[in-house]
């Protein structure tokens, strides 16, 4: 008997396409270029092929119960307890079913955080029905380590049965030490303290889990997926050993531990990372003689991907991160509001963070299929690669004496630093793009509101008896944002930003692609681009002129130009003839622009005929530095002799060029 799906196959009239069929199509497009040209690599050196065969025989990885949604957690981090309480109640009334309580000094506090005092905690939880299925996840740091005990005591005073509460207590001294780069105690002293706290909370009747292996430490510091997974695994094993050493049975001990991972905008890597962690932890359980049980995995959208500039793009990044973490089997997800890099988010930003999850769960129904990536050749391969590489690094950490010893030896820090340096180099060259910050900037973007709250001042926690290299958090967009901030300060002081004079040579067909590229290149650093167009031959309405300037695509600058320079006049703008004949007029236009820098923009053909003369005229007119958009090729000696100082192109070090441009304009 045939099934309905057999009768209704959309491709029933076509022969099934094989891998070889697809390869033939790809080879046809490559036109003799090697297939390896399409193979990319992760920061861990893992290869990602452009096409995979289906992974036959693959089975879903056990995570959440079948068709069960993840918990929608909402971040509560305002230092004022009354405001924090109001936010918590509003969030719970509008779709959240859990609260992530971020205390001052926690790894994810980013300068703010809740007051950890007993009085403040009681006020924060006022009106929150903790025994009604509401999940609570604590993020605590050295200065707020007593928050877990204060919450337990608050629940006891309320007369709520601890067993009825769903609280993850978030104890993680290893993660705190890694971020701070020091510890007032040796691991031999830390282990009994954390296990004593976990056992004490369990004795009070709380179900836990109590301690967390937090991978955000590595991710926030610029590390790779393999490094994050290995750190989580090594930290979890350290806590499991400590619990066993404190007399807790392994089966009970593993239930006291949970994991926390960062979810970022790289959908495939994030999805595979969450799947890989479950396989890795199952391997640890088997090594302990235990039958594997699904590990509870909490997800936070990534701090390092947030931008201060054009922060609304952070909503898109968060959506991709939630999508991947949800499909990867995360049990709980917390979305960092899109304005968090600017300060504490207002009601709108909090609502957007909450609704991102609600839409994906309630309208997109992402939780209805368990492990939908199972059988996907690409995801299965990437999951396996991550698992094998992370297990190897985990064994290296274990050989060093465990995670705390590896931190003392700076083993983990050296690996993260190497990855971070490579990542920063790619950011500087705009190979890794942050939309709105390192690409497609908008110098005229509107101010984005955040709450008027001062960062929390933290007192040092004890004397640092053990010191090693810290793993501080970073944001990918920060280097370019520092330049934008510098531009804003100059605008405030002088009434104008630094400027670059774009000398567009030829017709729009010649210069639009590279002019668009150059405009984006300089304005990512806050240097305003001023357009120059050659002499007119026929009128062109200003609206069409703007379209011509903004819509061109070229090999160096694909995409859009979000902030075209305003027209010098409200009426019509002439269409250029294609050749600059009056270099005196060019020099006069440059002087009138108020710019100190110049960038020539056109095609290689036009450069051959006009660039040297234009450069000489501009140099004579007082240009401090002349750039040319594009690779110079064989023309470089003549161009440099004419006064061209530098060349900007895709893959060049944009950050270094922009930093030098500020030095030249001072």
C-alpha cells in the first residue's frame, strides 16, 4: 500500500538528484577552479564543505522531551530592587515563564546587576509565585556568592516547599576565577566550599541543579566553539569529581550540574555546538559507568556579537541565535536585549527580547520537532567534528591536571588568545562583518534610549593569592565603535566630523561600485564621505542620482549604501560626462569640502587615463593623504609617483587605515 506522501511527492516527475549530479553543476560554475575554493574553515580549523550527502542512519540526539518547548527566560539585572521586581512581574505577565537573575559581579552582568542582599532579594521576588512552575536561573559572582543562600532563606520564610521550586542556583567559582584571572583560594579550598553549598541546598529540599559549567567565559573572551565545549566539559568534570569526593554518589552528582552555552548568529555552528555538548557529556557519563541522561543546557544569546551602533540589527542576530539554540535542544534560552551594549534596556528592548522567543515558539512552532537537524549531512558532520576536537582538547586539559590547573598554567588562556587574535585580525580586515558597525554604517542614526542607571561599583573580593591571565569579555564591533565615538567627540568639539573627499572619476557605471565601497569603508570609522562628481552634460533628477549612487554592486563592494551624502542642492543634479577636464575645478571643490583626505574612485580603465592627473591636482591643492579605491596592480608605481599614498580594497586592514587617517587629520 502506498502512502499519501508517496502519491504527493513534489518531485515525483523528476529523477532523484545524486551527490555527483550536484557536483557536476558546481564544477560547471567553477569553470576549472578547484572545488576546495568553496570549502571554508572555522576558527578551530574544521572544514565546512559547500555540499553534503544525507547522513543515513542518523538518530535524533536526546535533549528536551519530545515536542516540549524551551523555557523563555527573561533577564533581570537592574540594581534597583523595586524596578527589578516590576520588570520581573511584567515579563511573567507577558509571555516569559522564567527569570534569569543576574547579580552584580556575575560573569554576565556587564557592569550592572542585582543587589545580592537578603533584603533586596526579598523585594525582587515579591509577588513572584516561585512554586507555580516559574523557572529561576541565578548568575552570581564572587561579590554576590551569598545570593543563592539568601534566595533559599527567602523561600523558606515564604513557606514555599523547596521541592516545588524550579531553581538553578548557578554556582560557578571556576568560571569566576577564569574571568577575573585570580583567586583568593586554591582549588583544594574552593572544591569543598562549592560542594558544601550544593549539598546544603539539596538538604533543604531543593532539586537543583546547583553548579554550572559556563561556556560563556570562553565565548565572551573571543574563543572558539571547540574551546568553549572543552571548557564546559572540563569544568563539569571538575565539579563532578568534587561532589564525588564530598560523598555524593555520581548518579546524584550529575543531577546537581548543568551547562550554559552562548548562542550566536552563526546558525550552523551554534546548532552543532549544542548537539555536540550532549554527545560529549554522555561520553563522560559512560566513562563514569552511568547510563546517559539528557544534560540540562541553558543558552544565553552572545554578548560578543552585540553592537552599540545600529543596535536594531542585534534583533536579527538574536533571532538567529535563538533559532539555532532552540533547534539544537537548549532547555532554556535568555535573549540579551538589543540595547544591552549601550546600557540597561528600556521596556521596548525588553519586550523585543521576550517576543523574539514567543514568535519562534508560538508562531514558527520550532519546538514541535525534536532535533530536526538529525540526518542533515552538514550538521551531523559538523557535530561530529566539534565533538572529536573538543574531546581532544578536554583530554589535554585533564592531562594538565584539570581545568583549574590548566588556568593556573595559562593553557586555556593561550589558546583563547590565539583565536581571539585571529578573530580580531579578520574584524580589522572586515572579513568577519558586523553590520552597522564594520559594514554599512549610518553616521546619521538616531539616538537609542536606555534606562538611566549607573554601573555598579564592585569592591575587590579577597586578596588574590593565585594569579593567572584573565579571560575578559569582548565585543567584536568595539574597535570600529571606538572610532565612531572619536568622530562624535570631534563633531561636538568642532561642529564637523573628519571628512574624506571622494573623487568620482568617469560615469556612474565606472565609479559607483568603488565609491559605495569607499563611503562604507571610511564611515565605519566615522570619517564622513563627501562626493565629487565631474562636470555635467545633461540634467538628472536628484532622486535618480541618489539611486545611481546607492544601488551599484561591484566586486569590491557588494550591497547597499545606507547613508548617501545629501545633494548639494534641492533641485536637479547633473549627470557626469565621464572625464575630468577641469582639474582647477576639482581642486576648488576639494578645498570647499573642508576635507583633509581624498579617495579616488573609479574603474581600472578610468584610473589609467585620469588618476595620476587628478592625484597631482589634489596634492597641489593641499590634500594631506590620497587613497585610491581598488588594488593598484601594475599602475602602482605611477600612482604613487603622482601622490597616491594608500590603496583600500576588500581584505585590506580597514581598522589600521582608519586609525592612521585620524592621526593624519589631527
